[in-house]
C-alpha cells in the first residue's frame, strides 16, 4: 500500500470530519516515509491532547504500520482561529 500526503489528508478529512488538514511529506531519502500534519476538527473539542492523538492514530492505524515518522498538531477550530490571529 502506497502512503501519500493526499491519501492521508483524505482519510483524516473523512474519518475525523476535519475542517482543515495540512500534510507535509518530509521524506528525503533516509530510512522511510516521514509526514508532519496539522489537523483541525470539532471532534477534538473537550478532548485532552493524548486523546486527540489517539483518535488520529486509530484513524491511520494501517498507514502508521508503514510510515517511519509521523508528527501531528491537533487543534479545535477555536485553537486554529487563535493561531491564525497570532500569525497575522
């Protein structure tokens, strides 16, 4: 199974009902695929960070068996809005 940034983004959007997803393929030689993500979903509301990460890990269970490195930032829509305001 080939894992691509596009396939990860689609699965995250579909299963976590994410309103914003950024998937960056950081694979550059090395020993395997490496991705970093930013995921914004209302499903994260009221959930601590560990539970949010577990939700993403469950969503991508099969893909994570193949991927060498995966990092994620999991945000609620309110978190995302605050972050956007700070950067502007």
